[in-house]
C-alpha cells in the first residue's frame, strides 16, 4: 500500500475547492480569510501531490485544468461524506458551544432574524451565530460551505441544495407620512408619474415587481438610487419620493414613512436553502426548525 501524502489534508482540499469556485487566488483568499501567499503555497503543494498544474492563467483570472475538474468533483463528494461522519449524532441546543453561519440580506435580517435570534438565545445560549451578506451569491456560498443555511427569495438551478418556502410576501409602497399619497393612496397613473427611490442590488439583479411594471408598460426612472436600504426612510422623509419594497419592512420604516398599498399586485416567496451535506445533521435540522418557526410568526403578521 502506498503511504498517504501528508500534503493532502482537509484544509488544503477546501482551499482547492474555493479557488476553483472563485476563479482567482485573490478572491479565494478573501473568502477564506487567508493571505494570498498562503493560498498560493497550498495550491503549489497540491500541484506536487496530484502531478498536475490544476489551474492555468486566463486573462486576469485562472481556469481549472481537466484533471482539476475531476479532482474537485471527487473532493466535494469526499468532503460531504466526511461532514456527515464528523457530525455528532446527538445535539443538545442547551449545552452546545458550536457556531452557525447564516447567509441573508437586509430584508431577511430585518424581518426574520429578530424573531429567530430571540429563540436561539433562549434555546441555545452558548451558540455562536455569524451573519454574512448573501447578495446574489448565497447559493454559491452554501455549495462552498461558507454558510450553514441561506434565507433568500432568489431561486437558483443548483444541484445539491434543498429548499422550502417559508412564506409569501407582497410589495407595497412607502411614502412620507405627511404626503398626499399617505392620506389618499396612489393610483397606477400617479405611480407611473411619481418620483421613485430605488436600491441597486449586487450583480444588477432587479426586484420581482419590475417584471410586473414591464407587463403594464410602466418604466420608472428613479430620482434617487441607493446601494442599500440602510436609513432609506430618512431620505424619503419630507419628500414626495416613492419607494417600492416588501410590505414586511413597514416597522423598519415607521419612524418617518408609512406603508400604502401598491397600485399593482405582485408577490414572491421567501425560501430557506441548505446543502445536501447538512441535510441529516442534527444541528442543521434543529436550526431549520427554528427558522421555520420564526417564519411562521412573520407570516402571521403578514396575514398569510
């Protein structure tokens, strides 16, 4: 029997997978929280181990070799199997000192996480929780083992992930509480003529209601574009700007804005995602149950 090569450890294999998915040593180092020199050194050791270049330069990035593609596919399967073997068969939330990573965006942090965190603090006071920004990359984060669950309305045609619908949300309009729209509402014609504030999402993603507006031959040109929802209600205060956003954000806007009915009907589903490697692990099943419970409380407030 050949002696096992010590260069082939789990940390090195995870670096290989991250470099493969990121398409760049620099991007992989950022995702892993490592120095680029450490990533380069690890890939160098793996090249010796596998007797292959693994990656070749292509423009500003790198491309995997055919052998690398074969290795990564097998390594991902091995890591999934190892994760199942390494997971404790019994999980006690009251005594755990583990760490969980949840990927989501502003909406989920504002609407779902407060309810969820209250439950986690009661049932698992020793649990450490990290929240990371999903942007439009949450499904990739799951597959790269960067998070334990993803909460998002965005769907992806990605093998190896499980999903379930948590609740259905609808769009509403948010306006200054002293505006005429706050008193009288807004018609479709008024909406089309209104001055809008919008949020620009990562990767150029457009909110679902844009499809509805397109079907109605309405093309809004925003007067104010922002990179996030943070403090957006303060920018609407004292203006005639109209924000179209999910209705459950109303409490976060209540300081200076009011929610009014949108002059069109558009809904979307909020999903919970998790990976196949975590599907049967006790801690992930427990976490998913807590998310579902928190989402039911949100749905009740939404009347769904």
